[in-house]
């Protein structure tokens, strides 16, 4: 790489960092939303044992995202995160969406007609 490519490399690194930060922020948002939903989730929708297990997985996801943020911050070079690492996080987000739908459905069933 010659000196003329340095600004392009910096721009690409800044874009990658911005995208990764936004993606990690999204994971944090949905993991926190999952915790909020579980706090108010009736046992008729998800059993207490399943709620605890889901909460444990959400907290593990939050720890993994925090560790990823720390690694990115500590690196002097732009970093990417593999899809293999993020796949479980995507699965948790999908579960949060499903939980929100089930809670919404349960509330609709309970609403007076």
C-alpha cells in the first residue's frame, strides 16, 4: 500500500467502526428490551424457569457484547466481528421479538371484547 491509499484506509476503518458500534448498540438495546419484557412477563406466557434461563442467556449476550466493545476499543486497527460470533446474539434478538409478540398476543386475548 502506498501513501496515497492511507486516507482511503482510514475512511474505511472509520466506516467499519461506525457500523460495528451501531450493530453492538442494537444488540444492547434488544437484550435490555428482553430483560424489560421478562420483568413483566406472565407465567402463562413463559414459565418462571424458562424466564430465568432466558434472562441468563440475555445477560451472557450482554457480557459478550461488552467484551467485544472492549476488544474493539483496545485495538489500534479496525476490527470486524465474525458472523459465527454474532449468530447467537441474532438468535437472542429473534427470541426477544418472539417474546414481545407472545406477550402482545396474551394481552389481546385478555382484553375485554
